[in-house]
């Protein structure tokens, strides 16, 4: 009898470990939502919905990238932000091409900045990627900015990754062009440069690069390791509020996507760290609508 109970406990433990393992390595896309509330005195604007995609690394998400496209087409979107490392420096470019070629049909407001892995490619290969991106109707914002629409005060700015050698100049350029009287969004691949971003009037900064810290312990450790941040990264994934007196809202909301890298992670699985597509809702000031 004692042996029988011991066997039962063993198989219960095995079943529990199996369930935990399945949950821990679940690599289906999760959809995450954040909001930004316009402060009093903001220029008139309507509610805007922005989809954020980072760190695809040319990974496969169903035929025609349907797992991503279905998420994007299931709701109204005013703009799509591509926060770098959409292409990979090792995996073929096919899956990234398939995704990007469909985005301008969802919204004409699609914005791209590069990441480090795209810039690890030979110069000619990377130039071909930028040419394709433009052919897909996507706006490349390296040291540039655009209003989301002709009648919107919300500006989106972008900078190239530090590997390009242009990061500091790009940031200086867009930081000086951004006016604190309007809401300003910055797209920059790397979150660890947040102290540089908060020197300028950016209300929102959108980044990726950290891959969610790769391994997580839910409710305890947000991420174990991230590139350029090391062990227990401060900005692994999520939404962070930082003071910024120069911005329109007096603070900067840093949004770090955990990205979509999956088979590109070189034999290191994501643990309790599902790939994600992020949606940011920009709400007008109270009573404006």
C-alpha cells in the first residue's frame, strides 16, 4: 500500500511538471494593451490605436503570417509601428517580406526603424531591405518624423539603431524638432537609452530589443537577461513611467515590447515569455470628445 501511494505521488509530480513545462514554453502570440492619456491643455485629437510590432527576426507565424495579420485586421488601427529587428541577419527574409507587404493595406500609416540585427547584414543587403520596405509603402523614420494624419497633432519620430553610427545624430535631430506643445512619440529599438530619450520632449517611447528578458518568473522576475542590459534587466518588457519635465505630459511612457522572436533565438527557448503584439491607445484629454 505504501509503495502504491508513493507511485501515485510520483506520477502526480510528473503531471504537474509536465503542465508547468507546457505553460512555460507556450509560444503562441499574446495581445497586450497599454494606454496613454493626453494631459489637460493637449491639442484636440480623437482616440488613436497604434499597433506595435518588434523583433520579428523573420520568424514564421502561419501561412501568409496569418497569426499576426488576423490580430491586426480584427480591430481598427490608425497606425502600425515597426520597432526594429523585423528582419534577421541569419534567417531568410521571406517571412518578414510576407508580413510587411500586407501592412499598408491595413493602414497607410506604417512606420519603421531598424534594429541591430538588420544592420549586422552586409551594407548592400541592408540597403536592399530598406528599398523593399519603401516599396511596401512603409515610412522609414531615421532622424525624421511625421504626423499620424494631416489633421492629427500627434507626431511620430524615429531614430536608427546605434550600430548604424547615426543614433546620436538622429536623436539630436528629432529631439530638437519635436515641440512640447504637441504629443510626441519616439520609435527607437533600444530601451536602455531611456536617459537619452528623456532629455527631449517625447511623451511616449516605443522600443523592443530586450526580448522580454528571454526567461521570466511570473510575478517575481520580469526578465532574466536582455541584450545590452545584462542580468535582471530593468526594461525587459512592459510600460514604464519616467519623469520628463521637457515633455508635453511632464513624463515619458516607455513601452517595451517583448517582441515576436521565436525560432531565431538560437536554441534558447522563451520561458514564461510569450511573443506579443502590443496595442497602444492614445486617449484625448478628459471632456475633449
